[in-house]
C-alpha cells in the first residue's frame, strides 16, 4: 500500500515537471508587470471559457449612481497648465473648456457661438464652442486672430468668464519660467521674444558678458572665473575622458589618441597628443565650452566643471524686458486679438487655449490689463503651481477630490452646454490586466484597454462571439500616429553621399524587401486591428493620400527602371521573389557587384552587412519583428547580411538615434493634428543645415525642394493647397527611401452594454472627437 | 541591557548609512531614469529645446548632475533637515504621499497579522499534540500549500472565483462605485468589503510558515524532560499542554512575532497591485517603475530601517521572554 502511494506521488511529481514544457509564455502584449499579465491571461482565458458567468449585480439605478471609468494610474498633475501624462490631461480636461472646439476630423470650429453644422459620415452635426474666431490676413504678411467670447459664461463656482481669464491663461503659458507641455510661446506672436527675454539664465548672461566683465550684479567673480576657466580646463579633461572611453570600450588601442579622436568625429594629425585633441575640441566650439561639454563629453557633465552649478541655472531679470506681449491685445470685455508676424498654419491649434479661471489660478488683485499686470508676478508661477492637484474651470464636471485611487467628479450645473445628465463620475485607477474584467464584472463601465489579440478574443467570448454585443460594445479609432522602419541616409549610403542616386538605390533595395513583408507582419501581430499604410503619415490626417486619390502608389512597388514589380495575380511567394529580384536590381544600380544572383562586393562607403535596431523587449514583441526576420532570411539568399538587433531596453534605441549611429531602426511617431512636417523633415540644407527641425537628423534627408515645400505649406492656411504640397513632400520622402511606412493601428474604448445607455454616448467617435466630447449626454441605464 | 540596546542602535545607524548609499547608487545606475523620460518627452514637442538642453536643465533641477557620492551626501544632508524632497511622479512632497498611503497598508497588515496568529498558532499546537494523526497531516498539507502558492497566482484565483464567477466582490479597488453616496458607516463597510479578498490572500500565504514553526517548537518542547515529569505528577493533559508546554513554545514565537511587527508598515506590493489597493506597496511600485528617485529612496531606506528595527526587537524580546538568555 505504501509502495503504491509512493509510486503515485512520484508519478505526480514527474508529471508536474513536464508541465513546464510547452509554449513559453502567452503572446500577451498588454504592458503590465509580468506576473500580473500572466495571471490575467489565465484569468481571462478561463473566465471566457465558461459560458455561464454570474450576472454582475447591477448597481442601484438611481440618478446618483456614478458612472465609473477605468484609467491607468494618475500622476496627480491635474493642472490645465502642467498636466503631462494623457491620463492627467483627461482629468483636467473634464473640468475645463477651450477657446475653440474641434470637429470630428480635427478642424477648428470658427463660429462656436452660433454653432456650425458639418457633415461627417453622411450625418450633419452641429458644433458649439465658447467663442468665435475670425482670421484676417493682412497685406504686410501679418495675421490677426480676432476672438469673440460669449458674454454669458460662468465658471463652476459661479464667477463670470471674461476675456481677462483668456489673457491670463495665455500669459501663464508664455511666461519665461513656464515648463509645461504647451509650446504657445514658440508661435510667431508679435512681441513674444521681447517679453520673454530680459529674463534669462545666469549662465547665458555670463556667456554673453564675456571674460572681462566687471558687473557682478547677478553672479560672483569666482563664478565668472570658473566659467571662463573652462576653456583652459575642459577641453583637455574631455579629451582625456573620450580617449579613456574609447580605449575602455575597445574601440581604440591604448595611446591611440588620433584614432579615438577620429571615432569621435575630430581629425587630428597622426600620432596626435591629448593637447592636439583638446585644441581641436576647443576650436570646433569656438569658445562655447558649455555646448562642447554637453555634446562631446563621455560621462561628465557641465556640473562637474562648475561647482554650485544650480546657481548658474537660475533665472534673473537682467534687463528691461518688455512688460507685455504687444501681439496680445484686449479689444473689449469679451474680445481680443492675437497678432502673428507671419502666416503659420499650426498656430490655431496652440491659440485655442484652455480658459482657466484668473481668480483661482492667478490672483485677481494682480490683474490690471492697462498697467501690464496679468494675474501673477512675471517669472513667478508659484500660485499657479500651488493648485496643480485641484483643477477648477468651466468644464462639464467639477473636480471633487482624488482619494483611494479614485478621482471624484460632480456635474457642473452651470456648464454652458447644459447640466450633464450623469451627476457623478468616478475615474478609477486600474491596472491594464484588470480593465476588461472590470467591465464584465461591473467594477467599471468604460475603459481603454490595450487592443491586443488577447483582448479581442476575450471580448468576443464575453459577448458570445462578436466584437459588439450585449455585454461589451467596442469603439475603435485610428491611433494618432503610425509605425515605420527608418533608415539613416548618412549611415546607409554609397561614397559618403546620402543624396546620390546610388545611395537612394541602396536604401530602396532594403525598402523594397521590407515592404513586401509588411502585410504578413502586421496581420500576424495586429490581426484586423491595424492597416498597412503606404505613405509616412497617419491615416487620421486630412493630408493623408487615400487609395482612391490620383497618384496613390503602394510604397516601394517599382523596380529600378520604374516598372511595377507586382501584378495582381501573384501569389505571396511570387511577390517575395519578385521583391528580392527588384532589390538585386537596386543593389546593382547602387554599385554592388552581382555574380550569379548574389552580391559579392560592395562599393566604396557601403557594406555587405547592415544592422537594424528593433525595441522588441528582447522577445521580438514588436509589430515589425516578423518583417525584419523574413527580410533578413530573404536578403541572406542574395548575399546581404541583415543583423536584427532586438533591444531589451528601448532607451538604447533613442541613444543610438541621438548619437546618429543607428543604420536602420523600427519605431512609431505620435502625430499632431496638423500635418506640418517641419520638426521631422526640415533640413535647412540651403543654409548648410544651420537650423533644421528638431528630429530631422534621424533620417538625414537633405533635400532643398522638400525644405521649400515644407515652408510653403506651413505658411498657408488654404487646406487644399497644403494637401497638394504635402502629397509632393511625401513623394520626395518615399523617393529618398529613408522611411518605410508600415502600420496604422487602432485604439479601442470599451463600454459596458449592460450598464451604459449606448444611445446617449457620443455618436461617431473619432480620433479627434473622443467619447468624452459629449459627456454631458452620457447616462447609465 | 541598556548598553546592549545602545550599541545595537549605533551599529544600525552605520549599517543604514551604508545601505542607503548602496540603494542610492543603484537608483542612479538605472538605465532609464524619470528625468530622461521626461526630457525625451519634452524635447519631442514642436519648437521646444533639444533633448540635451532639457537633460541639463532637469538634471540640475533634480540634483542628478553630480556624481553619485556628492549626490548622496546632498540627499543625506537634506534628509537630516527632514526634507525628503518632492516625489517626481506625484509632484507632492514624498512624506505627504507616504503619510497618505502607509496607514492603509498598516491596517491591512495588522488585520491579516492578527488573523494569522489566531489561526496558525492553535492549528500548530493541535498538529503537534496529535502528531501523525489525520489532523496533523491535514494541517501540514494546508500549511505547505499555503507556503507554496505564489501571491499573484492565489490572488488571481480568488478574483476569478469570487469576483468573475460568483460576483460576490468587486474585481479590484478600495472603494465601490457608490462610496461617496454612503453614510459614514456605509463607507466603512464598503472599504471593509473591498479588503476581504486581499486580507484572505495575505493570511493564507503566511499561515503556513507560522504553523509549521509552532508545530516544530511544540514538538521539541513536548519531548522535554519536564513535560514527562508533569505528566508523571498526574497533571491533566490540558494543563500540561497549555500551562507548561505552550508557554515555552511562546519563547521563539514571540521573538518572531516581535521581529515581524515593523514589517506591517512595508505593504504587500503584489497583493496591493493586483487588487488595486492604493497602499504604500502599489504607490512605491508605480514610483519605482517610473524611476522616481526621491520616493523610491525614501521608501527603500524606510524598509531598511524597519528591517533593522525588526531584528533589534526580536533580539531584545528573546532576552526578555527567556530568563535563561542574558545579553552580554
């Protein structure tokens, strides 16, 4: 008896060991702690496996039952000025109104007071807003934005809204010490620069004052001495640091200073010394030691060279800065004008600021428009910051408190669109893994789960087979952004000339092979929840070319002679082969030697091996991963080696990009409403690249025509004109083969069909007109 | 005794100093930090400064631009003035956020601790007195199951059974949807209702260890000579067990219990995260994942203090409870 028992137990133990075999980890792409994720998939799979789930107890349906929305954790920065995460933005957004509202396609409503009726999807919708806007383009090139506010608006505490509140809000955003997310101050508003200068950092002033300055009002002589001594101390120290870094990491031999300098981008004569290197550094930065240290250091920072560095970073008012912004003009109790010095297509999105209450965020006795006082002391936003955690405004709901992981809202009876029908709303902090189950069990009513394959399967099971059913309703919108594979023009080029035809052909070869596998990769990762796009622009943008437009081409579908590679009757396998052959043609045109259908030699400046970075958490968890692995295998057949590097830490990708060392990489862009391309593609090549867009270095496109068109499009307000220009821009970008547009995915909001009256939810939800846009109408059943 | 305590406290301070430094160094060495993420986000806005500029500005603002050792001493200096800084993630002062969240974890910990004692010790005694009987085996199996169950698995299991299938409890959260509309008593009961599942998880996970320990000690004591003498004298079994044996078993038990008291403040990170209870465990998890150095430093140093205090209490209690042990 005992023997049998022992044998049975041993057998059970062995079977237990075997259970460890099997597919390693579910393909869960929800981003939460690993343990929660694996247990959650176990929970959702087994809960959906059973067909008879308990009815979640319906809450008492009286008019005081709160609507509960599940949100990812908050950072408590609930201020219209300083909110940074999307969730904090939503919280403060519930309590605020903006000067202008937008329609379902992201366009601004100019006649908010009377209302504007615009058709969407065949249905006419009327949009209202607190203000009207009239844009006047003057003959001298300046533009006037004339705002007229309704005169009957009040904040949730009863205080009437006047144009002073708008002006106050704008001045907070334009204050020199403002460090929030808005960039209103970067618009070409008349008088903006004059207002914001006059307050500057000590270190910048010191730089300007020069080494012989004797005015020590804002800094001490010791500070000045230390700063100007940098020239003598820093270059050598940085040079030594760089050499040590290169030697330690094996890039150069010990003592090979010329080599290390070369790796860092500086050429010094053979057998150079540290002093030679230091001289080169000093010369390259012509006295601006701060930039030199910031850019070239291999570990140290400016603070290492200047003791008490925070004193140098202090803001001081050194000069008579302008007391006001001449371009912001109050023209009446409920009207104002903002004058821009030039036409800017993107200005309107920034100008439609939140109308924040002056009497709450500022101090009323510090507001006197005629005497240049705008509700706070210039340079001191402490009063505004002090109420960051308690927002108040004229929005549909009042913020009550944030307690026990819940934000409590109460309806604002004085809301200008009418008192919201649901009296109480709670935003409940929810872990990603609990979002879906929270809706099915009745803990929450509405939430935004990550729209992965597992989520879709779980929703379908809960509904009994369909995506929209009696338990859960799903609303999907295109994500504001798109995924791509990037190729750096400089690092993947022939003969050191990124813009030559040979270089473009080299990149086109890769692009063609990547492109043919896009459908496969995107379908397997996203299923039906994403589309392959053919232009590097999000489908949510009005400037995105549609398949029905003239001149719409599938990306990278022509060979080196301009003929279509694919025909409509090809099988997938034939398409892959055709792409590979076309790539071979491109490689040949780029200068590669082709023998027997294989690459045997690369031209000068190019290679037979390239690396692509992909932030797939080390497990290949990325939509483009399959594209890369398939491409790698295909390219290997023709003798080109593609190394796919899966980065576990995604910040390594950004470091490589910033250092301009990456050859190819996978990432995604978050788009803005306006398709302005300045930030990403403007190279300023006509001026030698003096003032490029902030992210233009990533692709390295340097095309004068592209630059010209980008500037022209920015400065026009005519949408159809801009659309034509942007189409031409997109064609040039595709021509350079620096960006392969891959996917446009969808986001989802899920509603509990059992508890939320779906007829009252905002109809036709889009990327720009979310479910909260008409929250005043949403009720529970 | 007093000299002993004093000596131990002084040594603890030195250990704390070193431990805090190690924690600080580790946090500084994290590959992505909060300010890096912040600088990256800010630099991506149109028209804003470059990433390097933001890094320099933010590094100076958050004292990250100094080396590890100077930075540590600055943090230490501020700590002595009671200023632990503002949490980067939550914006409000670290101490304030801590104060808001720690009491919830303490209450949860205290309740589960008391329940644990009430359940584990009697069961351990029964298992010991009825050694090798069915009761003993059952209790031992339950104990082992409790020890072997990972927290996240058991918590998810409970959520599945009681929330998804039976619908008896909310899936997560500390308060229900109607919390604000309830009376004061209603609010109290609402929170109690939401704490039932987390406390069950905490209790089940920890009774195993305590039960086994009680049983072992009890067995050891029951085999001692003086117990045989007591039985020989003719005392009732009840008196033998509860008057003589149990009191001697208590000696090591009290030390363990005393040593784990400070741990009540540390919060149960996994349980709180899974049940959405905004205690110190969940808060510190959010901060650590977000790379919030001030809060993480404060919390980890706090844990270090608790551990040292726990050890000290355990050692002292041992001397207090057992007259044979004298601290020299």
